[in-house]
C-alpha cells in the first residue's frame, strides 16, 4: 500500500502570496488532518476532513483553509502569506477517526520570504 | 481542554545507555488514547504505540517500553541500550473529545541524540 503523499516537498513564497498544498491519503482512509510544525511549537492542529466535510478545526486564522475531494485527497490553502507561516506542514490520514493510529506524509516545507 | 507536556526539550545519551522520555497529559475525558510517534530527520512521523485509557498494562517491544500511569497522568517511554538510529524527535500525543469532536493534541517533542 502506498503511504501518504504530500506535494510539493519544498516551497518558497513571498509575503502576500497564496499557496496550495496537496495530500493524498492511504487508499481507503477517509480522515485527513493537517498540522503545522514549527521549532519549539511542536505540531499544531489545523483541521480535519472526513468524507469531504470539515469535522474539526484548530485555532488558526481564516487565511488557512482546506478541502477534501470525493477520492479523499485533500488540499490546504494559505492566503496572504506572512513570514510566520514558514513551517513544515504535515498531513496525516487514518481510516475513520483521529483516535486511531495516524499515518503521516513527509510534509511540505514552506518558506515565506 | 486537553494538554500534553514533554518537559524534556533535548536529551543526549551515549550509545548503549538507557533513556526515558517523559510525557504528562491532561484531559477531562474518561476515554482517551495516548500515542508516541518518532520523527527522524526525514520529517515523516512514524507511529510507535497507541494505548487506550482503560489499559494500564505496560508494554515492551524489543528495546522499547512504555509505562502508563493514570494516577500521575503520565505515559513515559524508555529506550533500552540506545542506538544511533534512535536519534530523532519523539512526540507524545493525546486523542480525546474536546468541544464535541475527537481531537489530537501533540506535545512539543523531545529531541534525542544518541552519541556513538
């Protein structure tokens, strides 16, 4: 079984731009969640999608949004990038819910200049 | 509210030493799940273990062992006879109901360096 795939692996953007990150979960997994990882902050939960619906959301501004498609693939979008958005963005999938074991992708390293 | 505290930011040990990574959690739920994940330099978190709140039995898997104590809200992880390949960032996580939803909260991680 293929693992969780995140694209692109690296991104460099400038302030004010927007960015879209992609995540393909493990086949058959319906729950996809996104995390922001920064040094010293650990993993901060962004949101979770299940069957194309946002099921849970963390404490991030509205500039952070996401969606999930019928094939469970998910995208997250950050608009009007700020320097503080520089981080590793990790996607995780699980079969049904986040009380199960999570399978993580390698992440997208976003640098905002 | 739920919270996970990993007080040890960085630990360095010499190869073959034993090392314990501490994890303390807070939740009001009576049913919850605790996890440990390993993040090697490649960046991808790898699942190590999942325990539910009703199972306090300690677990051993090879050189890894976990001690779950509800009385102290702790879920500590011990690596016996550490190896260089154990060098990574280790995250403790808690999954519990918060605001009507199942939510996962991660600790800030402990960076383990094993020196040859």
